[in-house]
């Protein structure tokens, strides 16, 4: 999903947002540093197989997904990291690893870490490694309707 499609979607729902351009960066923490965004507000999208379904897990860049927590919170037995090969074709127009955390636009479930839901604003990749979108978390939650659970832990 190129940035233009994402901003059209946000505009069509009357959501306020800011597009921030930054130097090429690939990890969520590099993006946060490059764009001068606090790491806890920079959302990273992690692709996972959850009970056999490709799903998005969204955490602050300062956290890692704890798949045991995911399983416990959802009462399931299968949850693990998806390989790039498994999801590379699911996001037309997006650079690999820069998918915006809008699972609803890609027909997949979205799970958000409780730690991210505590922030007033979040920022996330806008489909490429040079731009991000910053918006109110409440607006993001209203549009995406994610399941918010304890699924991540802070880096040690």
C-alpha cells in the first residue's frame, strides 16, 4: 500500500495525521531515531502465523513479541513468527518490512501490544523505508479495531 492510498484512507475517515520523511532506515528503532520519534511511540509490524492465519502483531519498537504470551492471551497453541517468504506477496506496493499496521486493509487480524495502546500518539512505516505516518493512537484503534493484549516485553 503506497503512502497515497494510506493517506486517502485516513482522509476519507477524517483522521488527522502527519507524514514524516526521513533518511532510509530499516529497523523500527533506526526509523524512530532518524525521525526523532520516541521509541515507545514507534510501532513496528511483526508478521505472525496465529492458529494457521497470517496476522499482524504491532508493538512499540522498544519491545519484542513474546509468542508464549500471545498463546496464553488468545488461548491458542500455535503462534510463531512468519518468514518473509510467507508474506512477501500480501502487501502490494509496500516495501518488504515497511507494511503499515492496518491489518483490516489487508484482510488479516491485527493484535496490538498493551504498551503501545497506552500512548497518545503512534508512528509507523507508511509502506516504504523513507516515510512514516504519525497519528493519534485512539484514531488508529478506531479504524483498525485491533485486539489489544499483553503480547510483548521490553528489550532486556
